C-alpha cells in the first residue's frame, strides 16, 4: 500500500458494517514492538499485536484463536 499503512486499512475495515466485514478479526504483525505501538494498534481496531521477529507457533496459535478455533 504505497500511500497508506495498516492503520488506514483497519480503520477503513472497522468503518464497514458487520455484514460487509467490519467485525473481521485482525492481527497487527509489525516491526514496531514498543508498548505504545501495541496500544496504538489495539486502539485502531486490531484485536492483537505481534512484533517481528515472530515465533511461527505463536503466530499460528494467535490466528487460530482469532478464527474461533483452538489448537490441539
């Protein structure tokens, strides 16, 4: 997204009604790992914030949890 970032994207998604996808679960996967970055991501509309480098098992577990499934 050359002119926008993930915050623009999640705000646009959250502006949609539920039937159009406005309640779609979203995980911020970013290089920004400061606690303020996490807070900013959650306030923007993400349900979870993961900082790079990411443990692949944590990523899969997080995605499964937000997809309404549990690993195992």
